C-alpha cells in the first residue's frame, strides 16, 4: 500500500506501523530468496553480492526493530 494514498490517510497509527513492518519483512524475505537462487552462486562476484544482500537485510532489520510491534502501540 502506498502510504501517501488517500486510503492510507485513513489508517490509524497502529495500522501504519503494521503496514511498515509488513513491507520491511517482505523486503527481508525477498533478499533471502535472492541469496538462495542457484544462478547467483555462479556470479563472479558472488561474495560481494552476498555481502550486499546481508547489509541490505541488516539495515532493514535495524529499522524493523525500531518500529513498535502491535503489542506496544497505543492509539
């Protein structure tokens, strides 16, 4: 969901955080799938590719961990 859309403006703070957490988790999962694709193991710069993906995941995990989970939110 585009958080700048009209529909998003109607979301509660809890719903926005849930959307953000969902998006971040999807990006981490996508990165994990990319790392495991067999064709990527034959890349000449495979180690650099893996390092990039791991850095990508680490950045998203840091952001994910900064967002309150639904149990911590008060509307």
